[in-house]
C-alpha cells in the first residue's frame, strides 16, 4: 500500500478502523463496524463491467476475524482479485472480474468509505487484479 494512502486512512479513520469486525456482506460491499464500508468503483460505460464479486461470501466467512484498515489490510492477486488480511487468522479471497471489449477503460478501484460521507473515501488501484470473463 502506498505511504500516502496509509496516511490518508490514518488521518480519516484512526481508532475506529482498528480491530473491527465484518457485520454484513452484500452484493456490492462489505460492511464493518463503525459505519465503515469496503466496496469497489469503476466508471462504467456501455457494454462493459469491472467488479469485485462479494456474492460468494457471507458474514460466516469472517467469523472470529478482526481487521485493521489503517495497516496492510489487503493484498493484490494479479488476474484474480484481492485477499483481505485480518490481524490474526485466515485471509479471505475476493475475485474481481472484467467484461470488456478493449475499447473502454478497465480501471477498477478498491474503496474504503465512512458512511455515506464522500469526504471520507479512499481509493486503491486494483486494475491488474481482474480476471477476464468475456471479451467481445
């Protein structure tokens, strides 16, 4: 993780992002305690998709795990997705998929958000972590 990203996280979400549990897993996000969310972002255009696939996960996959979002909390897995790294215990892998004909952008970002306040959003580039599922 880049040093400036780590500083942004520490400045925005200090203690409330340390030692937190997952409380919900939905189609487009993972919710943590303290109103923190992990999601993805892609400026979608016509005829293409780029996303993290949370659908195969449940809260049960995160039982007993706590995360510190101010530290190295994920690893990129090129051509697959990401791996969430807890403080202790097993990691949780999340696949990322790409459906693009090559004409549109394939940019994909991992996003940490504090509630719905757009001032508290941090992006990490995970473009190289997508598996191509279909090309036109």
